[in-house]
C-alpha cells in the first residue's frame, strides 16, 4: 500500500511514518546539496536570515540536470546524503521536518531526527527522468551562482519515495538487507 | 596510411555521449527487468519498477537517465597506420564531450581544482582520455559516463600473492558491503587483478563496460566472477540498498601480469545506470 502525503508535513504525521513505508509526496520542497548546506550553516552561525523557511519544511538533496526548453526541470534524482550529515543536525534543530536523499545517515543525524520527530525519505537513485515527471515547477530562490547546487523551490506531485529512517531511529538500511541476507557473516 | 580528420573523432565522441546518457544498453535493461521479475521484497520492487519505468521516461522526454551524467571517460584505440589531420586529437575529444553535454542539457559536474576552489569548469571538461595503439588502420572509441555515487565506492587492495582466490573474493565483497546503498544498486562490478597500482583500476574500469552476461574466456576467471556474483547477492543489500535479492547485476573480471611480490585487486563499482558504448570511427 502506498501512503499519499501532503507537504509541508505536519510533525505528528512525520512521526507516524515508519521505516519501509512506501509513500508519495505532494507539495513544496527545497533543494540543497553540499555547497548550499555550507552557506546555510554559515548564515546561521552569523545569525543572519536564511533565504528559505525551515519550520516543518522538507529538503531534497538533488543537483538537477539543466531544464530543456518546455520542461520545468531536467533529470532530478537524489544525491548521496552522507555528505550533508555534518550540517543536518543544526537544520533539524532549527525546524526542518523532512529530508529526501539516498544512503545512510550518521548517528548524530539520527539522534537529531529522534529529538525533533523528523523523517528521512529515500527517492530512488537513478530514476531521475521519471522523478522529474513528478516535479511540476522549479524556481531558483537562493544562491543562483551555485548553478545546479542553487536552492530551488520545487512543487512535487505524487513524487514516489520510501521512508528510510523514521522518527524512532529505525532504518530500512538495517532491517531491509537483514531480511534478505543469506550469507554467513 | 589512413588519413582521418580529428573532426570525425569529435563527432563520434559527441554522438556517443548523447546516446549513452539517454538510452540504457539492452543488456542492462534485460538484467534489470529480470531482477524485477525475481524480486520478492515489496520495497525493492517499488524501486526496480521505477528504475525500469525510467528508461521510457528518458526516451519520451529526451532527459538523461540520471541527473549525474558523469565524468566522461574515453578509451581511444588507434591503429598505428592512422594519421590524424586538422588539429589536436585531445582537443577534438574534449570538444566532442563539450558539445554533447551542452546539446543534451546534461549536467556539468567537473571541478577544476579538486582540493581548494572546486570551481566548476562549466563544460564537463576535461574528459579522461586513455589512448592506446594497435596495428592497422582502425580507430575504436569506447566511452563511459561515470557517476560519482558509484565511483566513490570503488576500491583498490594491494593483496599479497598468498591471499589467493579467497582474498580476491573477500576484497570484492568487502567493497560491495561497505558501499551499501550509496552506489545505487543493483550495481555492475568490474574487477581488475594484477598489473600495478594504476593498471588494476584501469582493468576494473574497462571490465564494467563488458556486456552483462558475458563471462571471462578463461574458465577459472569465469568461475571467480560467478562466485563473486553469488556472494554479493547473498548480502541482501538489494535494489537501492533497502533489502532485496539483486545487489549486483553482474561481475566482470580482467587480469594482467604482475610482480612476483604482489597481487593488486581493484574493484570498480558502477551503478545500475551503467552507461557506456563503443563505436568504430
Ligand atoms: S550512482 Fe549512478 S544512478 Fe546513482 S545517482 Fe550516481 S549516476 Fe545516478
């Protein structure tokens, strides 16, 4: 069964999701990857205003390919999330409720997720042309000089995702492979 | 002596990268569809369904299969009786890549200085060019668009000769297990055994471009490939790393002579978006 979620995600709803849940996401998300994270954290440390709201918002770790004429965005699959790990706890503590990416997260990120009842979704890496079809609009809202790494506001429409790590700290990367493992370790 | 204008190389490079970034090879597509058929994990089925639907989405929209259209890697094998005319061969290869990535609306993912500024070069150049020679008048181009989600998970092990077959198998499984979900499984694994510190990875990289389903001609290496594949698929990592039956689509091994004191083993990991192609120029 696939659960259809609407963004921005209410915190109680985020907390009700469980690792392994198949979902679709509809609504606004903000893109950010390595360079944008670095700048956001620098702004926070200087006490300056951020170019996007964080409270109950969701970040998508993606560096899309350029949009050809007639399409809102190019291919847009997730990038590997661990590169954002050192920045993520501060963003969660500042109100972020959801993240979309691929790959495992650090213990510090998982602790911050538990503390803030947040959720980490996975999009399927490499399904990028298909995922682009679930993005209705894209608009650069900050750091345009970063090109593909600029912060964009995307509007998702039934974007397919999976709950990878839930607000209790349970990870599909642990439970999933364990269930299908048949080797002796 | 055959005269060949470098513009022919440029055009071949351009065509090849436009093609491989948009259309997956029939061997990979067949392997992915058979992985979906066999799969019993609902989450992995969800992933594999999207990945196989992605082929049609790319074809219908003209978008690249993956937003990471990779670093462009060119293996150019040149007959020694060929004379290139009309300019610089290396520059022709770079221009072919530049044109493909611009025309295809592909992402430019190359930075100039790897350590300090990391400033994007803006045209996906420089491409990596490996030149080699052979007798005759033919020119063959093999190109790989390599994403770094999987390239980052590739490894080299300088094993002692006594590590033997078991040592090689362990090295492969360790690399795959530590990579986990990061290289976008189901992966294609290239293994380079022997040579030296630079030959082993080169063999491994080339091995990822061998057609899936084709084993090494030496039955001992073919058996090694099969054992490695079985072991990898028993890890349970599965599609997207979320648990499932297919972690790797294929393992290809290549070997080269090495020193009496060593056995380098390189494991080159390629994602399911294994984009490569070959053309004669
Ligand atoms: S590892 Fe491959 S499929 Fe995954 S994001 Fe990178 S290029 Fe795309």
